[in-house]
C-alpha cells in the first residue's frame, strides 16, 4: 500500500510527517489525510513525493522495487562523471581512490 511505502521512506530519511510537509512544500493537512484517513495523493503530490525521495512514482505505487530506479544525476554528479570520463586511466584511478577514502563505496 502507498501508506506503508510512504512511512518506510519517512523512516529511512529520519523524517516525521511534519518535517516532510515543511521540506516538500506539501501542506501538512494533506500528509495527515494520506496517513490517518487512508487518502491517496493526487498526481501532482505523487510527483512531488517521488522527486523529494528521489524514487520513481512506480515505487510509490508498488509497481517497481526502489533499488531498480536510478534517480537522475544532479549537476555536480554530471560534472564529476564528465571529468572522470575525460581523464586518463591514472587520473581515473586516483579519483576512485579519493572517493573510496572519503566515504564512497567500491562496487
């Protein structure tokens, strides 16, 4: 159900309903309507929720697992990827080393 997924996303992001409402721009009474009155979000709200949590609307609608969706890259991520791709192999290895030492995961 939508509400279960929504509450999981709140928990994963250490947010309560009020914090989500404030940060997402969705009115708090609307959020309460979903969680306490079993209402479903409309199209606009569904898009806002998906954008906020960086997941697809399909995840919110239980049509897809969250780990199958890759959110769009931010401008900084795009710049970093462009720099990495244009670098020589030695520089690429150095960049990977820096990323791994500063909290990145090696895959």
